[in-house]
């Protein structure tokens, strides 16, 4: 079954439960085998797509973002694409925060 990123967003917003687990799984999975890296990049993109984890767990989210940024040039196009999308979304979120500050 194919899961759309939008379907994960409500789950990831739960920063005390599933969202925190997603943050941890994505961060750990980015350092694994190519298939695991691809799934972790997708999950990481979902985590970054909402600023809930960024607000609740900034240090852990920063670690995830560093790993995602490092993989924007991954040999697997899907992994690189998920990572690039996450970084683009992060730029948007950070720009909003700077604008609102």
C-alpha cells in the first residue's frame, strides 16, 4: 500500500507519542541500508513537514535535519528527493519563524 505524506501528518503532529517515535526512527534509519534510508527519508520529510516536532523537540529535529541535508545528494533519487523536499519545507518554516519574530 502506498502512503501519501499528507496521511502521516496528523500522526507526526502528536509530539508526545507517534510523532516522537517517527522523529527517532527517521533519524536512526538515515544511517542504514539504502532501502531503509529511503523509508527514513520519507518519514523524515513528514516530520519536517509540520513544525510540531521542531517546536517540541528542537535539538532532536536539528539532528534529523542535518542527516536529511547530508543525503540530498544520495545516489538513490527517491531518497535524495525526500531529503530535498524536507529541506525546502524547513526553509519555509524557518522563514515564517524569522518573519514572525
